[in-house]
C-alpha cells in the first residue's frame, strides 16, 4: 500500500536503477507508475482544443480545481497542489516565416501565440506522508495543436546549449528543443520559455521547502514524454539553486526517442538523474523519430536512441480488451496504465493488480469487451461547454478564470 511507497520511494524513483524491480514488476512500483501516469491525464483532458472557443489553447480549469475536476483526487492518497501552469510557443517551427499555427475561429481569442502544455505541482502535507517526501511534480501533456504536430515532424538534430553548454556534443530533436526553449514576445504567456517558467517555479518550491527532503519528478505521455526527457535532463545538469542533492526522476509513457548516442551517454553518466521508459510493444510511436541529419545539412544522418531503463508492456495480452484493437490505439494513456497494472514481465500473461480502475480503460476509446458494460469513450465536457443563460440563449463558456498564470 502507500506506506510501502513512502518507505521505498528512493528505490522506486530509481536510486538503484530499478534493479530487481522490473521483471517481474514490483507491486509498489506498479502502483507508483500508475500514479505518475495518472497525473499526466489532467494536462491533456483539461486542454481546450475547440477552435471556436475564445479560450482555445488554455486550461478548462483554474489551477486550484484542475486535479479535483479531472478525477484524480478522490480515493487517491498521493495529494498535490498545482502551483503553476506553463506554456510553450505555438510558432510554426518548420516554416518560421509563415507565422503562427494557432488560428482560432474567433477573432477575439485570448491566446493566439502559445498553448498551455503542462503544470507544476507539489505534494501537500498529506501527500508527503503517502509519498515519503515533498515531491515536486512536473507533468507534460501529449500533442494537441497543429504546431505541435509540425514540431514532432522536425526530425533534424541540434545541439542543446541551454542544457549542456556551448559546443556540447549531445544532439537532440530540434522541434522539441525549440518548444522547450523558445521565447515569444508576442505572447503574454511566453515572455519567458517553458524551460524558464518551470525552472523559476521549481526554484521557488525548492527554496520554500529547503528544510525538508525533496524530490523532483517529471512525467509525460507521447510528446509530453519527449518534453519531460529534455526537462528532467536540464534539471539534473543545471541543478535548481545549485542543489545537486535533489534527485530527479523521469517516468516516460509512450515516449519517442529524443536524442543521439551522445545524449544517451550524457544521461547515463548523470548521477542525480534516473529515467524509466514505459513502452507498449505494439505502440509504433516509441519507434520514432526516424534517423535524421544535423539541422542545416542533409547528410550524414544519425539514429535517435532510447535513454534510461525500459519496460515493455503489452496491453493486448489483457483478457478484458477486445481482440481487434488496432496497434495505433495502444498509444492510449489509459491502455498504458491498464497494461502496467497487468504486466508480468518474462513470466508472460496478464494479471491485474487492481491499482487501475477497469472503467477508465474506455475513457478515450472503445477498448473493453462489451460484457463490462462501460460506455465507449465516456470522457466528455457537458454540452461541449455551451452554457444556458437566464434568457434561455446559449454561449460557449468553457474556461474557468485563474488568479495567476
């Protein structure tokens, strides 16, 4: 139970590189991985992706209500307070001269040049008891906007001077590095980069809790895992408040590859950084990107390489799922958590631990067998955000105002 996690959090966060915990999957680690995957969900589910909305690109909920309204508070001992939303520029990264890719149907849209892409949270006093320390959590969502899809397709490599210093050897994916580091002065949300927004908030929290045991955990799904990889690497190589004793762990779900062999080696040699990739063997996304050249050249091309430790789950082994699920649909974050819950490693088969609610398997798609009588893709927003006024008319009102960014 949670007491085991509180006592064992260091090994569960990779202090021993998860030695002896992955095959078969340790029960506490199973619950731990489902916990951090669960915390990614709100960043995706609360994102307003309706082009007709005045608030497209923002969060549906204020920070104070994000976790509760996303269904990750009830029955969950691992309590957090969301302290910061962070944003990435939505500039067309491939065709810089063609301007912004966010083109809302409404001319009065609040946000045209940035998108909300994740949040920073910190364990509450209650959460600290269950987690065993004051955990600072950074959660990144997956791809939502057209500009992000273009960033994903920018396969060229660049150096990462803001992470590794000038003239450094590691090469990383240009599209994701640009999203992480770019400033857009035209946006009220990106006067500073996503990198600096996160670092500033984490520094504030580290200072606030400097007399306690602190950890930094970075997590994400799909594109969010790529961004989390860069973010965690940055936080380890450039320690917050120069505190090299704070451990940094990254839990990456359905992550594409982010860098070259030098990038992998740099991460492997970093003492206060641990990375665990969770990959469904039928999911094609973690096999990407294809090899690419250094930006500005066409040859030679270099392969992208996996980093850290890895677990290869297979949700299709579950007897609870319809057998005809397409491989691409295994990319679903809910199927990842279901797959983790039943993972048996080299023992084969599938055996639910019961740490993940079976009803959530159908949250995004029609995956459960009909006998479980769970609605298909049941996640939704009431009336698509349309709210009736006193005079009987309807307006699109799908955003809760926040006190601060």
